């Protein structure tokens, strides 16, 4: 029983070749891929604040609006849309 038969060696070489080609394609197109992945997001987590052992407050931004979410491990979740902050007067 041979472990390294010619067909297994060719299969392994082909697979490794495909991995190297995929790696090279990703390296060459890194900036456009990163822009495409980052640009389409409509929601982001702005800040997370632990309130104790069981709860946390999460400030999110979705479509330009701030939303405060308070979650607890054992209890429910509360969500509060926040009004836009007034601009500072000079």
C-alpha cells in the first residue's frame, strides 16, 4: 500500500496550486475587496458599556440614527431610538 502514488501527488499539487492562486488574487485585489466589504454597511456599533454582571448598554448607529440598546443576560432587551444631538453653537 503506497501512500504517495502519482495520482495523489498530482491531486495535492493541484490543490496547493489553487490555494496559491487564490492567495495571490486576494493579495493583488486587497484594496478593492476591503472597500467593497466596508462600504456597504448600514449599521455599526459605536460603543458598548457594561452596566454590571448581567447587563450592558450598546450604542448603535443605523442609517444615520443613534439607537441605545440595553440588554441583560437573564431579562429582556430595551431599545430606544435617540434624537439627533443638537449642533454646538459658536
